[in-house]
């Protein structure tokens, strides 16, 4: 008698058992957080691109954490907007521009 160990046991209320993380969504989320702290424009652009790819390639049956791609896109846009609006003011105050 052979046992099949590939079956995924589903528990009530927990639909993420057996699903893998969406790598592009995770990358988008991490890049957007790094963009807020360190490098706004490069990380913001990369977060938006990987977030869009993460959402378009998302498969709800096999992957989880779509929210990371959504937040990555939102925070990536905020990264870019903050750098564009704050840096010129900062440079002007410091007399650089």
C-alpha cells in the first residue's frame, strides 16, 4: 500500500496552507520600504515595476500575499513623490540650488 504525501490538508478558515509566497510581490514590498528609508527614486521605480509584475502573474490558487504587491506599488509611488517634492526644498534651504 502506497501513501500519497502530496495531499494538502485544508483547515477551516485557513486558505493559505500549501501556498507559496509571491516572490515579485515580496520584492516590491521590500523595495518600497527600502525606498522610504534610503533611495527613493530607484527603489520606488523598482517597487512599482515588480509590484505590477507580481499582480499580473499572481495565481490565487497557488500563491499568497497579493497585498504585498499592492502596498509595494502604493509605497513606491509615495517614495518617488516624496523625493520629487522634498529634495528641491531641502536643496533650496541649504543653498545648493
